[in-house]
C-alpha cells in the first residue's frame, strides 16, 4: 500500500486471486474422499483434476460474474490449487 493510500485511510487493495479464493471458500464445501480431495457446491462434486477441474473453473467464473462487476482472473488454476491444499488439510 502506498503512503498516499495510508494517509487517506483507504483500505488496502485486494488482488483478484485473493478475491476469487474468498468467493470459492464461501461457495464450496471442501472435503476429502479416500483417494482424492474435492470441492462441493449443492449436489455437484468437483475433483481437482481433469474435466472436473475445468468445470470447477467455469463454475467459479460464473460465481465471480454474478457477484463482481469486473472480469474474473484470467487464470484460476492458482485459486483451484489453493482450494485443493485447503481440502487436504
């Protein structure tokens, strides 16, 4: 945060990645099956690999567009990787 922003009392800017991760943590229930971690929204379960990973990214993009006015991050893979690590913990 710049000195001007601190002096004006503005809150620090949050990166798109951090905002996307916050949205994802609110939207998905994270869990771990015997062999793999997953994210679940409603009755849909997403594994963090293959076609489920692409479907999870698309669902997260839709969620972003419904709640935010700007475009979602171009690459959601780091956010999905963070979710996977959280599901493993």
